[in-house]
């Protein structure tokens, strides 16, 4: 429960995500899936979401101001 509260606080404090509860709701699952090791570091979470933009859910990408149809494919590592 404490971690969830820290995540909510981190997302609230992140300027790119702090605008609406819809944005928090849209991106929280992606933070857990892609950036869990960065919790509760707000700056690191923000950088992670930007770095992982192509892997974000459509809802989170849209909430962050991107068009869900413009995601580029993720290249396979080691190729």
C-alpha cells in the first residue's frame, strides 16, 4: 500500500502526467510494467516513460500527448 501511495505521489508530482486523474489512471499500469524499478523517483519515472514511449499503452501515450497510431516498433535487442 505504501508503494502505491508513493507511485500516486510521484505521478502527481510529474509535470507531464500531473494534469488530470485520467492521465494518472492511464499511465499507472505502464509505470508498474515498464518503470517499477524507478519508483518513487519522479524524474526517473518520467525519463523511463519517455524512453519507453513506443511500448506504452495507447491510453498512456495519448494521455502524455502522443498519437497512439504513431508508435514505432521496438527493435529486438541483440540484433
